[in-house]
C-alpha cells in the first residue's frame, strides 16, 4: 500500500535546535561556515531542481545518461527488489532504476529519504501515481536518522546519487560510509554517484551559472536562518562566490559580505560580526577519481563491483557490494 505522507521522526523544535547549534558553531568559527543541508527548505529544493536543468550544470544529465544505459545491468547483476535512496530530492533519475526493476521482475519497495519534506512529498505523490504496484515508504530525516530506521528484508540496495557525498567534508566521509556499510548485511548493495575531477573552468561555471540560479540557491540558506532563527541577514548584501581548490579537488561555495555588518540571531540572542569582504563558507563539493572512490569504499567494507561513467567521462556511478 502506498503512502504519500513521509514518516518524520523529528519534531519542529528538534530541527530548530539543530539549526541553532549548527549556526552557533559555524558562525562563530574562523572562517565562518554553515552545513549545506540547510539550503533545502521548499524554496531551496525548487532552486536545486532548476540548477539541474542549467546548461552549465552537467552532473544531472551525465548521471541520467549513465543510469539510462546501465540501470538494467545494475538490476540484473544485483537482483535488488528494495531500493533505499538517501538525499532523494525529486527521485527523478531514480525512476530509471525503478523501471529497470520493473523490467527485471518487479520492484517491491522504494524508500526515498530526504531532509526536505517538500521535495519528498512531491516525489512520493508523483511516484505513487506512476508506480501503483510499488510499496513506498518515505522518511524525512538526515542520513544518520534514516540509516538508523531502515526497513529490513528483501534484496536491498542503498543509493546516494547526484554527487551528494561530495558535499560531506572529507573527514566525515569515512564515518558516513561506515554507517552505510553497518546498515547493510554482507552481500547487499550500495550505489554511489560521484562527480569527477575535470577542467576547473568548467567546474567553476557549473557553480556560478550565468542565470544566477546557483547564487540564489546559495543565498537561500540566509533566508532559512532569517525565518527559522529570527535572524536579520541582509541577504542581498551577500555576494555568491564559487572557487575551485585545485589541491583538494573541490569546489567551495561561499557568501561574501559586501559591507561590514552585525547580524542578530534572536533564538536565542547571538550577535555575529562580519567584516567587509568576509566569507561564510556554505558548501564543499568534492570531485573524485576512480582510485579514491575505490579506496574509500574498500576502507568502509565494500568491494567495488562496477564503475559506470557517461560517454564524456564527467560523472561516475559506483556499484559496491558489502563484504
Ligand atoms: N539525489 C537527488 C538530489 C540531490 S540534491 C539528485 O541526484 O538530483 C541533495 C539532496 O540531499 C537534497 O534533496 C537535500 O535536501 C538532501 N540532503 C542534503 N543534506 C542531507 C542530509 N544531511 N541528510 C539527508 N538529506 C540531505
Ligand atoms: C547536491 N549536490 C551534489 C550539489 C553539488 O553539485 O554539489 C549541490 C549544488 N550546489 C550548487 N550547485 C549544486
């Protein structure tokens, strides 16, 4: 039986408390930073969907191309009938896996999960209309919450698509992959999308598009803080910045204050001083190479069973099996 109402294990006050703790730590650090998961309120999720259609943002199209070509191969090799998706957003590309599962037998269960309730509800209502035979089980929550409450049974695969793993700081990735591994039993599957290292100028354009959508997406985190924490960030006084750090092979998004300012967060009182030109780092987006992905998966207790790329070699989907 399908349910378009996702399960939410958190209360509104849990979310506010967590946002406040993150803001307190990040905005009093040097340099200042905020975790990227706070981009994704309803507006942030809509802006992300617009990003996926930008001419400069090749990732979504590249991963779609990969899944169009290899989803059936992946499903035939794994025999999965239960798909769990972390950071599922619209689950648009994931339909290619569900379609392949349909061809191969029948998908039994799909468990999309996301911190964005609005994105998840939109995905669930579209999926329940298009896949009436599928058992849908949506979970609102972050990765750790979801992994702790995963349904058991069936031939399971966990998917993390879109290159979202690149948004985790490198120091957190090992722990996260270990949690994914611990939530699976030996022989179960993990499907991981990663954006690949490429020409820095292409990368910078992908994160600083000419229509300014990524800039709006980036500034959206300040709208979230203003609304949820009663803050008074003058959002338009922040300039969108995207730079590529060659040594660390990652894009860094930041918001740069156009003038010196003092910002108040009223839940509870916290004053944040910004100098003119000072930046708040809002997102890292790491770019990967095959050797690095394989080593990180191995270290977490997976073996790499498949490496699929698009024709241009821009993006990769790794199929990994729990050892
Ligand atoms: N998988 C989709 C969406 C990628 S955008 C795609 O490939 O197009 C990243 C998604 O991860 C967003 O929907 C966002 O709300 C979600 N997200 C970000 N941080 C998260 C976290 N810590 N836990 C769970 N979901 C998260
Ligand atoms: C979700 N994540 C993989 C995107 C990325 O490319 O790092 C988020 C994003 N940020 C700016 N544009 C897209």
